[in-house]
C-alpha cells in the first residue's frame, strides 16, 4: 500500500515507522512534516530527534514537507492518508483533503476547541469536524492504548480502527495489522472518539492523585468511576456502552492513567508538585490533549444534563478555581451514589 502520514510528531513518526516496516519493508510510506526545516532535520539524521529521539527511521521511509495547500496534489495517488496532527490541526488538514477520493483516518484524541462564530456552542468530535468541512470524505479514526515510543520500537500493542465505512476499517487493518501490532475493527466511531478524548482528562486526574500520594485504592476508584463517566457521556452522544470496555475505553484509560509515558498523566503529576498549568505544559514539549478538551467534555455533558464529577474537578483545577487538595475534598465530599451509575 502507498500510505502518507501527515504530521511528524511522536505519534505520526511512530506509526510511519510501524507501517514502513523494519527491517523488512511492508508498505511504501511517506512522512509529511508541515515545516521544511523539520523535514530536513529528519532526513539528515534519519531520526526524529525532537519528538521521538533514539529511534532510527526505516531506510525505506520517505520524508517530505510542503505547504498544506499542496496536499491535494501530494496525496492524490495514495491508498491511505493518516492525519497525525493534534486536534488543533485536524480541521485545517481535512479542509485541504475535502475532495480526496483516498480513505483518510485521524489519530488525534480529543474534542476540538470551540470555534469562534460556529453554530454549535461547544467543541466537536473529530468525525463531527469532518462532517462540517469534508462531508464526502471516506474516513475513520485509529485509536487505543499505544505509547508512541513502544509502537516505534515494535513492542506488542493493539489498536482499534473505527469507521462507518468497512473499506476504511479494512484499509487501516491492511496498513497496520502485523506481527507486533494488532488492529481490531469497530463501527462505533462515537464510542472510540469519546474514549480517546475523555481518557486524557482522567489521566490528568490520576496523575494528580498519584502525585499527591493518595494511594492505590484512590487510583483504582478514580479509574473505575472515570470509566463510568466516560461511558455515560459516550452513550448519551450515541455510542454503544460495550465500546468503553474495549481498547479505546478501558484499554487506553488504564494505559495513560497508570503509565508515566503519558503526557496527560505528567500534567497531573506536575500540578500535584505545585507547578502552574503553564509550567506543566511548557515542560512537556508535546501536546497533552486533556488540557485543551476538558472544558468541552464537561460542557457537552452539561448540555446533555449529565454529571461528570471527576472531569468537572479537572476543569476547576485547570482553571485555577480549585487547588489540588481541594479537588480531592470536593470529590470525596459528594453524597452517596448507587453503583452501577
Ligand atoms: N504520542 C502518543 O503516544 C500518542 C498520541 N496520540 C494523539 O496523536 C495526536 C498527536 O500527538 P503527538 O504526535 O504525540 O504530538 P506531538 O506533540 O509529539 O507532535 C505534534 C505534531 O503535530 C504538528 N502540528 C501541530 N499543530 C499542527 C497543525 N495545526 N497542523 C499540522 N501539524 C501540526 C507539530 O508540528 C508536531 O509535529 C494527539 O492528538 C495525541 O493525543 C495518540 C496515540 C498515541
Ligand atoms: O494516547 C496515548 C496513548 O494511547 C498517549 O497519551 P498521552 O497523550 O497522555 O501521552
């Protein structure tokens, strides 16, 4: 297959390495960076020293750059396009690809920030952005528990490919399923996207919990009640409940709530140490999507009449309305609730 990965951060680079194959070549893969100097640095070092240091690019992996306006021409002969930008870059890239006949999948996990002058009062899921700017595109999402460093090193991982189009799901399985990476198919794109977005907010909460040394009981309670929150929002938005017991729900939540490679978890750990949000974000050098989508998660829940107490506490913390210890007190001080619920 001819695959073009748009976005040369940690995750785009890791997925390009995985599809390209090492040592045996698998697919014909091009990694596109929006900045020419970044593409030149990648090409010269054959390594993404800025975003994924210490991992060599496969010999067969091509690197390109160019203005986004050139993407329709660059991508015309491909079999599959992968958008690997943060959520903030999705709308612009989809707009460039709106007339493409090539299947497209995005890797970003979050809700888009509310757009100035938009009809909707709150931010959108990725497939809702696609419906606005590229309604004819055949598209989907690839998500699930997957730290870039581990996938790039060929350590065993599993992902979920979600799309309403069987052809898109099949293209993603053909492109990425292999000896070290399993790709499961799912037609519940709402569930997979909600799982990928909300787990980022919950990872900030568990980072905070661990940074405050609240203990393993507290972390298990946060993960479990967080999963209930995530499922409640997803089902209200049209997802199937069982999707949240899969890779992009429980799987990604467990990974990023407990794994120190998670940038969102790192934000929580740093806030617990008394760093400001700005200091925490600046020290990462990578995007932590939970910081940008937490408010939207809560707004969408409130617009549906739902409570998401953990996510609401994260928003209050990010906004500076609550100090870490007060966020814990607010959660523990809630009245009794029946389970499941
Ligand atoms: N790093 C990981 O392990 C994983 C990340 N993801 C998701 O993938 C997305 C990207 O994450 P990373 O690659 O880790 O981020 P990163 O912070 O390592 O790199 C972001 C990349 O996107 C580029 N970029 C930023 N704004 C852009 C725009 N407007 N248009 C085009 N490109 C733009 C940057 O130049 C940079 O190359 C995020 O939504 C993240 O949640 C998903 C699974 C795993
Ligand atoms: O989504 C991820 C792994 O599945 C990466 O999580 P972070 O963005 O928190 O690093």
